[in-house]
C-alpha cells in the first residue's frame, strides 16, 4: 500500500461517526446480558436457545446469583454436580428396569410376558404393590416384589413409593434406564424398539412444562422459598423414564424431597398440590434441564377434559387406536388458566423427530385378550 493510500484510509476511519464507536460496546454488553439472563419462565424464549428448555438456577455461576445459598443448597449442589460430572460408564450388559406401581396383582402380566419373552438378559422387573400381595401368572414377575407400603392417590406416599422402586432397581449395576409404569399401562412397541429407544439416548423422559394456571403455578407455596422459586416450579405426568445418573441424584436428594413433602400436598392453605406432578419435574428442571426431554414416553389421553384421563374399554381396542398412539410425534401441553394455551413441540430423539410414546394407559383389565391378539401386529418398530 502506498503512503498516500494509507493516509486516505486513516482519514476515512477518523471521519467515521462517533456514535457508531460509542454504540459498539453497549451492543456487545447487551447481547452478553441477553444470553446470561434469558427468561426461564417462557417456553418460547427458552426454545430459542435450546430445544430442551432454559438453563437452571443451579447452573448459573455463583457470582450471578442474587442471594446466598443456604447450607442445604450448597451441600445439594456439591453432591449432585459431582454425580453429574462423572462420565457414564456403560455396563457390558445394559438393562432396562421396569418398575410397576400397583395396588395388587397386575392385570396385564400375560401381555408383558409376551413383550419380555426372549429378552431375559436385557431387563429387570420390580413390583410395588401397595394394598395386597400380588399373584403372578408370568415367570418374569415371580420373586420381583419389593417391600411395599400404602400409597394414597395424590399423597406424598406416591413419591416415597417411586423412590423405593428406584432404590431397589439401582442395586443392580447393569440397570441403565428406569421406567415407572402403572397397573393400567401396556407396551405399544416391541421390546427391541423400546430397548434401543431408551438405551441409545442420553436423556431422561420426564414430562415438564410451565403451567401458569391454578393447577400449575397456582399450587406453588412460598413456604418452598428460598430453595424453590415460583419461576422454577414445573408440572407434568408422573410416569417417567430416567437414565441412571438422574435416578442416583433423585435418591441422593433430601432437601427438595423435604420441601415438597411439607408444602406440596392436598388441601394445604386452600390448595391441592400433588407432588407426583411437581417434585421430580421441578427438581430435574432445576438440576439438569438440558438432559430431560420434557415429555413422558407413556401416552395418556386427556382430551375429555375430566379430572382423570380417558380409560379404554374392550370395545375401544382396535388396530387403528394403537396405530394412532404409536404415530404421534409431537407432545402437547395445555395450560389450566382461562387462556387454555396449547403448547406443542416435536418429540426429538437424538435430534430426529420420532414417535413420542413407548407405552400407553389407562386400560381396563377387560381389554387384555384383545390387546394380546393385536400385540404381534401393532407392536412393531
């Protein structure tokens, strides 16, 4: 470059408007803060940054927190971060733990027996019967009962039963994924499909969304402060599927367990809070939001708008019904406020849109024979 060209270039730079030079650092600072303090309560705002939700309170650097952590929070954070940072060491024989929560005998044991047959080295079964000791008709269930206790609908005893199942299943080091199922659940795919779906992904399938209405954030109690703030309170189906790391941190938790046991229960201060719809969802959202899929792999039909989901009778069972369930590839949530906002997002499995559901409920016992007859046809990959 000639000397005269260098001089002209310097003159040109010096004549650049000063407001541009002043605005550059302000824009840079704004973008940094927009990233660090992205809203956590808006699912649309979160979706811009991640398909799995927003960053959690406990994933922010300590200098960004607006308050001091309690001793309990510090202990919880130290233990859980240590567990989550340990690389996941896969077993040479990875298995799925099928954990059944039932009042007594399981009406669909014969169907599950057909589902399990031929795959005995790739699964474990655990049964929590809360009212009567079950009678088993399948060899896959014999001797698989764990110590149980009474479970009340909507009571915290539901969470305690879930943890009892998880604790027993974690004793087997080969169990890498843990599925909670009810007595009215049935499989809607074959075993190979279910196994590959769960073992070959690194997320937990936990239904989790923000519901600003009375049956969502309206159940929140300020007694949960300071550890649980309203912005972190989440709602979802209780029927989860957890990877091993998440199952371990759930068992390690006592701080948030106690908060929900004390302050999320029916008929408390005029609110009916059900911990099975909020505890696990809120806890994992706070601790590891990027590693939960935000939908359950168990299909439930709430389209009737009642307190309980649709329950299928024998006359409802058809190939078309089951095919429709297995073809759903978007998860839908509806808020309980007056807006009744419908939120839909694709079910992404390792970044690819895939069918959402591996299981379905609620089915009456009278549907067993029809389901067995249909199983070999509809339960395909």
